[in-house]
């Protein structure tokens, strides 16, 4: 089971990577969209992971605030 789901805007990937690596180092199981395979149904996969995650971390940057996807993930979380 995923401990932490990270939601972010693609332009902020480098920040998401730093946070994800730190959380993994601290012993958490982290999911962020680099684990999606091409051709997967993104919305279904993301919703499934969010529903099982213990914690949702949203990187609220100016780009993320303008993203319907990030806002939707935060709402579901």
C-alpha cells in the first residue's frame, strides 16, 4: 500500500523528485506519476492510488494552482 501520493505540475518535477527521494529515504512508500506506464488509463490509476494512500502531498506552486489535474487530485485526496 502506498503511504504517500505526490501531486505536482509537470514543470515542478525536479521538486517532486527531491521530496519523493527524501520520503523514500525516510522509509515511506511513495507514489508519483513517474510510475505510470505509457498507455495506462491515467485518471483511473491515479484515483486508485489516491484512494489507498495514507497521505497526499500537493506541491502548491503557481503552475500547480493553475492545473485542473492537480486541483482534482487534491480534491480527491
